[in-house]
C-alpha cells in the first residue's frame, strides 16, 4: 500500500510556482494577485480563507481579503464582484462558499468573470471542462488529478466510482476521469443517495473517489484488493483525546480499508492541501493570461 501524501505534493508544487513567480518579478513583471471575498464568520470558511492567504505568501503572490458581515445584501456583494471583474490589477478572485441563505449562490457565481474565476465554478468554465477545452478547473478535482499524475497511478481503462454528485467535486471529478487524457480514460460510475447496490458497485471499482461527506462510509467489504482510494471527506467528529475536542474524519474507514489498497489518501493530509494548491495553479494561469501585464 502506498500512502498518497497530499501535503508533501502540495509543498513541492508551491515551490515550483514560487520559483516561476520569482523569475517573473525578476523580469520586472507584477506578481499574481488573488482576492478572496469572505461573508460572515463561519469557522470553516475562516480557516479555508486563512490557508489560502498563507499559500499565496508561500507562492510569492499578492493577496487581498475583502470581508462582509453576514447581513450584506446580494446587491452590495455583486457590486464588489463587478469592481473586481474590471480591476486590471486583480488576476483572479474567489467568493468563499457557503454564503448566507438570503444570497443566491448561483447568481453570485454567474457574475464572476470566467477569466478571473479561479475556483472554476462559472458555467463557462464548467462547460469548457466538460468538452476538454482550456479553462480553470475546479480546485478539488484538479488537485486529485495532480495526485494521480504525480504518483503515476494507472487510470487508463480502469473502472472509477465517484461517490457524490456535487457541482464542486462529484460531477467535475467524473468528467475529468472520463476524458481522453492521462490521467483519465476511465469508465466512470457516479453513485449518490438514490443509487441502489452501492456496495456491489464499489466492489467492482479499480478507483473510488469518496466525496459524500459521510464519515467512514466506505468500509472494508466495499473495496476490492488493490483498489485506489481517494478520500475527499473532511467531517469534524468528536474526539475527547484531542485538545480541540474533535478531529477530522474522511468518508473512508481508513484503518480497515488501507490494508487492501494499492494507493490511498489520508485525512487530513491527502486531498485537502491539494485543493488550495490547485487554486494557486489557477491564479498563476490567470496572471499569465491577463492582458493587462
């Protein structure tokens, strides 16, 4: 069994990006600039944004955090998005999700310029991804593809099962795995809450990407010998042995499943660090494509 170390891989990629940015600035060019919009004070969102700002520093990027209280109107939020769309000094920006209930998330996503949509959520980028055109890929699926590539995990002709059909992970993951590329060229099955016989489907999978948000859902009896397991789950569960009182648990019963796998990602330290890393890759790409050099 090979443990896929996302933390180590992300650190290597960020070093590669930092070297490229250093060359860029040595030539007198502006460093990439990423802006994050954070609405409210959700603990998870605060942590994610702080990690993104930290990653920008490691890569040599400029970063800006714009904060709004959770009672901000949708109109005010869209006004800020329009400003960022027009700002030539901003290469890419993200609106941290989830947003308060009174704000239409899809309406907000649609207002972000596709050329600055480094989260890869805009329908234009989603459409380009689905037909294999150049675009900004959604961060978590792109990070998983990087892990498969850098660990030389064989994917051609393999049966991949994606557990979950979210717009952020499940759907784009399935699309990327089935594309005629390397990694890729998989036969893909997507399972969700209405899928019968999930255990039997998983038992026939060469690759399982678990993105349901249900701790320990994938058990030993669902996994065949030699399978590749990618665990996207990051749920807080109670743990009285920890100072915080909780720990992160993935969608996979790691302790019992790992012994059957050829490759597996841990939680934490697997897919998570690669998600932020993918955002850095997209931001550098946006900077290179920014016509206002």
